[in-house]
């Protein structure tokens, strides 16, 4: 059986940490191209992984009839155009999160997916996380009763990534802590609670701790190789808000950087029969009452790598045409909510959604 030939577009951190190793571990997939506008990054991948051809222009891959799928691992601003071009070229697409910088851009991606019928999955990898899927089953089975409130905390002490570079430039990234970290947390909440329709959104986003870039103090920095203290810093480094849905009310507090020396990364699902605290990227604890006694326990199970799960599911759906939970039609809801949070912050008013 011939393998599904894939092009990796964007050869930065997420490609090397997640996409490339996962494709290499999948016996049905073969990476034919590594593409990056900085050719040396693509060439480094060819040398490191011992396969594929390095290219600068992603259209080379899109014009190759052997290529069936692409992983878009570029900065956020490039997601829509590359994904749209790929779908129109007859390729199936896995594009990293967020779908796009704005809801409008995400809607255009969805429109082209509907027009072409190609697969467009977004890299909301937690929908393939074993802990998250177990929590979804707990909720669906009624173990927690009615889920009336979910609280998400994605707070870190001083963890602004790539200060002054692409991560902190709104024109490139579309936003900061919310669009980079918050997208995962909000997506987990929506997924576990059945993707309820959002009704109203109120939020405030703050750009505070990183504004004085030369004097920003920190212990470590993700993507520090892209740091440029003479660059741009115009995104949110913290955010707070509340979302009312047809299901639970969602509240959240997030920060790339806060002047509290604790990392608080968890989600609380609160039901009238029980509750769950999910430690992000890890296990969860269940709280309930049984026979008049308070009970808490941590389920033990084998957690697989969720990036591998995501890539495996993507490769399988290319063959089966199955619509995955990460399909643009579902993920578009989170894009709509994040846009409303930013709009609410700008106007200092609650946003009523259609």
C-alpha cells in the first residue's frame, strides 16, 4: 500500500516538537517536503530526519500531484492563505491553532472548505488528549450532573514567548495570551460540554508586563531565539472574562505574565452532583459525595501522546473522510468567542452573539 505523502509547511518549534515526529511514527505517512521561507530551517529538517526535500515556496508542494496532505505550522498570519491555497489545490489540511488571527479570516477558511470539500482540521490537539476525552465521557454519562459553571485558569508568572518577535506582534499573531494559550483552554471546555452555543461575552485584555521590553525580567522564555527587545509588543499578556452559553457559564483568567509567582494551569468543571479539576496536559481529580461521605479520586490510566493521536486521526480521516472533532466547522465556535472577547475588551462592553 502506498503511503500518504505529506508536506510540512513551516519548520519551526511546533513542527519539530510535534508534527514531524508524529508523521514519522505513523506507518501510513511519508514526509516528502519540508518548506520554510528560511530555507536553512527546511534543510536542517532534511538533515535531521533523513527524508524529504527542502523548499522555500509552498506552492512547489501544492503543485505536486503526489502530495495529499499538508501540515501548516507557520505563524498565525499565514494560516488562512496557505490552508486556502492547499484546499483549492486539492490537498487535505491540518493547520495549527488558532485557525486564524480573526474570526473573519477563520470564516473564509471555512467557506473554502465547504466549497472544495477538502479536509480542514485545526490543531486543537486537546480534543485528542486521553484525559480530556475521559472527562467528556464523565460529563456525558451524567456522573457530574448538570454542569453549570466551568472555570479555566491559564496563568503563569513571567512566560511571554519570543518577546518582541512574531508571538508579541499583533499583525502576525492576532493576539497574545488569549489566542496562544486561551484557545486551548476554551476549546477543551467547549469540547467536554458538547460545544454549546455561546450567547454573550464580556472580557478585558491587558498589555502590561512586557511593554518595557529591555527591562522585562524572566526565568525562561519559549522561542527565545526569536526575541527582539527592539521589536514589537502590542498584544495581550493577560485576559479575564465570562461567557454565557446555552449550557454552562464559562469564566476564565489567563496570563502569559503576572506578578504572582505561581503557574496555575487547570480547568474546573462544576456540576451539581460532582466536579472535576483537570490539570492541563496531565491527569484530573474527581470530587463527589457517596453514601453521605465526601469522596475524591484520581483515575489512573495510560496517557498516550496527544500529538501522535492527532496526527494518526488526521491520516486515518484522509482515507475514510471522517469528520473529526477538530474540523473547522466545530473550531469556528472558539474563534468566534475569542473575537468577541477582544471586541468586548476594546469597547468595554458585553458582546451579544448571533
